[in-house]
């Protein structure tokens, strides 16, 4: 709050300071004075629709010459407006007087409530909002004891109707505040709700073909101030006061939205967002909200399993299973050596699990063959780049606006990291430049101030061309970084590249690149987001793309500066943590270079590493990379630790049941490198145990001199000592101080799933660029020419509702789940005689799949866009499990 903007107003005579222009209701709220609201919401544009916030307003009178008029005592004369004013749409000015606690205002509030209740069904005893309903609370506080309107006045609608299969609408309860409509229009950019009809018959309708077509629909139920909007997931499941609200972190994507698990009787009744203005504000996507059913899925593993000679699993006790695993691994190591053992840990495991996984492999088994990058290209160097020039600690994407530029490279955040879309949209609405560099149309094009529509394969060339154009604009390139090793080599390499050639390879015009370069070179804050598509598409040039991004951030001097830096849009919720904990063959925890460099995931899963035994935790390579099946089948020994008997687990010799995120505590690290705590809300099913516990028990069978870890907190304490970047982080200080957000200090303004107090906001670790003398070198790998493909290049597209291990257990989302399809350009469709809906066949290396074709806007000729992980393993075999950009043959299918 800048001091020169502060003005003083008087509410019932009490002086209150707030920035000029603040709505009266917000200034009052900040001073602890309640003015009731319904349609007002601090995250939405004021509309003044409900008239709940009426107050008496006066301003100091002025003479014709502009002097303050003073009374006989020398005090300003106050000129009162003739009628009551809406406090939500009236901005404060210096010396304004507001009267709240006077009969006229209290009468108005009583009258508004009486009016709003004229047609309200008063079915509070069966309404899911009961107990957290602003209408109920404000009626108790300010409403009339009796209504002059009786039953015959009430207008009846059919009782709740589905707005979609996720959201129900009770039109009788609606008070026409339009919060839901404004949320969809302003925040989500999904203008799919509207009012229909007028007068008392006015009601909310969905206007999209797929009903309520938005990935953020659940948020409307949070901010609806009555029980008009409720979720299918929570309707009639529990009364809100019965819930045990446990702070947690969403396990689905790397945004790391803060959530509250509403637990009752050992079950998750609902998931709601927990306010964290640095991460998700008060929002979350529907995947996070409704995708929790895997936790209580009936097919969860509940006991260790050992495969017998007959190939059948039998149940085992923990001691039996762990002894067996230790003996078999010891036998392999004794005969083949430690390098015959490899480990894969998934990026959905917690930091505590990943740390002990690395410790088990490197210190106990003696093998550096560890990796987690099952859904991310290997060898790009982006893990290290994030540690060097990642988004600076204490950054807040929520604060980006005028003066900031966000460069989005090969991203599709609405599908892959949805709340990111809300943040980018907010930044653009606050004045930031958004440069969208993509090869196909994505939702964030709606937010783009600049676009770079490069051709598939030309991603790296596009970024290098951009870098050259930016450098040409800088007076003192690399200013603060001029002593960085490698800088001169980078400049020399760039000098040798012709901009004309780069543009031709990237398929871009000089004008587009120059305009984007200007937005970058002149930016006060620069955030670069890199999506998987950029790296996959760039192929052999992906490493150069990363080199160029690091050079861009250092050349502009933005590396290490607040609200600037690189954000890698990782595939899993804790991929960043997996990097930090050193689940990599070449780096130790904290990005220290490893002396013993192991086999990477490609070498392990293709068989090139020659492994005899593997330990796989929280990953399903057979599903993600079907070609790995034969390699895993040929191992002498395979252990899988997971929630479910996955396709990989079915091949295992031993299966160990793990606890889900809601059943244990731990930490995840978001893509902003924010380390965040989550807490245990439920007991694990059967004998399932947290991953860290299983690993610690196993290590004890090898006589490892490990301390006794009895809690996840014990492991975190060791991480804080051993991992440089996590220094001094403790569960206590990750909680931080409880904050009462000014935006939510009053639950009538908003409901966010928590009471007004909140904490557990996490901490971002510092990147190398923030050090006084940063120690990293710029790297450069030569660019290779983009070759024309013989066939169609596949762009593997992440879809929010795929068929993955966790999300497919939420049957509520079945109707929205992405189906197999092949999206091609209109030119190719015409050439091949394919129409929308025709079945086409994709063929690659003996694998073939058929799916309906769709002609997509903005798809390049010679390219097919194919959703990843939406069907069985054959489909994944074709799309390379989302890793490679394969080339396929496209033929007309059976019915085309
Ligand atoms: S459904 Fe709820 S949020 Fe939407 S207009 Fe009605 S009361 Fe307001
Ligand atoms: S954006 Fe990501 S972290 Fe947030 S709720 Fe959705 S899936 Fe979860
Ligand atoms: S008119 Fe002010 S809150 Fe509705």
C-alpha cells in the first residue's frame, strides 16, 4: 500500500485509512467494521446488484473556489448524499464520512434481507450451504424477525437441476448476485453462464454446448453466497460443521494449490481451496477438487504381495516382504554388482520419500542408477537451469502486472497446470505483456499480447532468434552477469548464426520476433515458462532451447531479480522435489554434481543399462512407456511400491502398498520451488504405509546406519541439514505465521474452505542467481537444422482429464474425460479426403491405433495433435508416452 495514496475517511466517526479509490466496504472491512455484502467480492468487479451494502455517505463541502467549507467550529461541513449509497461501488475519497450504525441504514439492511427472502425457499435444514451461508448468517445478524411475505408470494422452480454433471443449481435459492457469472467471465475466461428471463423468473443458465464448460466450475460453489450452487461431489454428504478440515496440497499438478481436505468418518467428503495469495489465491481447478476419489478407491493395495513360483501373488506381512526384498536385492548385488540395480521414483512422491529413495540407492545399495523423468525429456539441462535462474524466491506471480512480461514457451497451461492460466490472465489484465510462443492454438492465446506461432520442430530456433533480437536492444547485455563463464562463447555462437536462417527454420516473421523482443527487453520483470511441448518439439535442439532461456534471463539482467526467472511446467506435482532431492543419475541432492554417474531413465527402460533388478516407486513405466514392458519382464527381480496394482506392479515380484497423500504428512515442492507441507487427514487402508517408512525399514535390513525415523518430520530435519537449498526448513517454519487475509477477513465476503485464519504457506528456496557471486556458467549447444519429417509429426497434448492412474478413479469426471482423437489441419484433411468424425489410423513401428479425426483450427500441415494417456497402452505406445515427438503414417480408417 503506497503511503501517498492513503486517504482518511470516517466511519461512524472512527477515522479509517485506506488507499484512495478503495470501495467503502473494503476500507470498512480492513478496519474491522462490517458492512454486509452479497454481490460484492473482492476478486470481482463491483456491480452493485444486491443493495445489501447500503450506507449513508457524505463528503466535505467545498466553496465555488474549491476551498473547504468550514462550520462555526472550524470543522468541514459534510454534504450528505440525498439517498443511501452502495458501499461496494462507492470509492473512498479524502475526508469522506460514512454512517453505518444508524437506524436508516439498519432499516435498509433489514429491508433488503426481507426482500431477498420473499421468494427464498427457506430450506436451510437440507441445504448444503447451511452452516457457512452468508444469507443465513446475515439474516440472523441484520434481518427481520418476521417476514410480511407469505408462502403464496413465493415463486417455485423445479428443485435442483444440473448445470452440469458436476454442479447443481437450485434456482429458488439464487439471489441474482452474478458472482458465478462474473467469475466465469472475468477470472476463468469461460463465459458460459448467464441470466435468462427477467423479473422474479430470472435464473442462471449454462450457455455452452458441453454444460458449464469450464475447468474451474467448482469455484462458483465456493463464492455463491447462498446454496444455489452446490457440487455433485458434496451434496448431502455431510453437514459442514461435522467436517474435520485438514490443510493439504493438491497432488495433481505442480502448481501446488493449497487445499483443505474435509474429512468425516474416515472419508474425504470434499476438497476446497485454501487461500494462499502466492500460489492459488482462493481458486483451484475441478481436477483438484473432484479428483480425490483414488484415495478411497476400492482397488487400493492394502497389504504387501509376493509373487510365487506359480506367478500368483500371495499376501505377506511387512517383515516377510521386506526381508524378501532385501535378500533378493542383496543376491543380485552379490553376483552382478550394485550397478545391476536401478530405481525409478515418480514425481508424485513426497520429498521425504524421494530423499530416502536416493539415500537408499546411493549410500546403501551403492547404485547411482536413479531417475524420475518418465514424462519429461532427458538431457535438456533444465533441472539445473531452474536451480540457477529459476523464479526468484519471494516472487509472487499474483503481483505481475504493468512492466512485467511473461514468455510462455510451448505451454498449454489451461490443460496441464490450470491455475497457472488464471495467474497469467490476471497478470495480463493488470497490464503485463504475455508472449505466447506455440505451434498450435491454446487457450492462453486469448491472453497473448504477442504471439510467436513457430513451426513444430523450430522451437529452439524461435527462442534463439528471440534472444538475438533482445540482445540487439540491450545497452549493456549481461550487465550484472558480465563475468559469467561461458558468456563470450554464447555471444560468439550467436554471432555466427544468421537471423534470417533462424527465422526461416522457426517459420516466424521478423516483425513478430522484433515485437516480442521489445516486450522482453523493456520488461521490468521477466518470467519465462517452459512447457513440455517446447522441449519435445525441439527434439535434439531442446538443450539449446534451455541454454537460450538461461542466456535470455541473464542477458536482460532479470535472473535473480524479484518476480522474474524460469518456471518449468513439470508434469507431476512434485517433479521439482524429485530434482531437488537428487533423483537423477548425475546430480546429488541440492544439485551437487555426482562423482558416480548412473544410468538415466532411457537407458534403464530400453535395457541399455543392462539391469538385473529394479525398484520402482510411485511410477508406472509400462503404462507410460509401453516399450519398457519387455525390459521389466526380463529382470531377475522387480519391486514396485504404489497405491494400486498398476500394469507395472503386475509384473513385479514384490508389491509394497503405499499410503496416499491424504493418509500421511510430508512436503511437496511446487514449480515455483515453494516447499509446502501437507497433513494427514485419514488412516491408510489396511497395512499401507508411507513411502518413507517403507524405505527406512528396508534400509535397516541392510544394516544401514540410518537414524531412527519415526515421523516424516524426522526425515525433513535431515533434509534441512543435508540439502543445501532446503537449509533450515522445518515443518514449523513452513507453516509460517497465521495470516488473516484482508480479502477474506470476513466470511460473508467470500468462503474459501477455511476459517479466516490461515497459514501453511510454504517457502521458496533461493536460486543460484540470487547469490552475491552466482556460481554457474552459461552453456551453449550448437543448433541442428530442422529436418522435414516423412509422415506426420505427432504433437502429444496433455489433457486435464486423462486416463491416468489417479484421475481415472474419479468416475464423476468420466463424461469430461478426453477421448482418443486425431486433430489435423484443414489442408491435410482436404488432401486426404478426411472429414470431421471420420475414423483415421495412425501407424508407427508396427503399432497402429484408430480414432476419430477432428479438423483443428491452427494445426499446422504435416502435424497431428494427439492427446496423451487417454486410452490403453497401445495408444501410449503410439504417442511415445508423451515423451518423444514421433512421426507417424496417417491413413483412412475402417469407416472413413
Ligand atoms: S447462483 Fe449463486 S452466485 Fe450465481 S447469481 Fe445466484 S446466488 Fe449468485
Ligand atoms: S491447478 Fe493443479 S494443483 Fe491446482 S487444483 Fe488444479 S490440478 Fe491441483
Ligand atoms: S450492492 Fe453492494 S454488495 Fe451488492
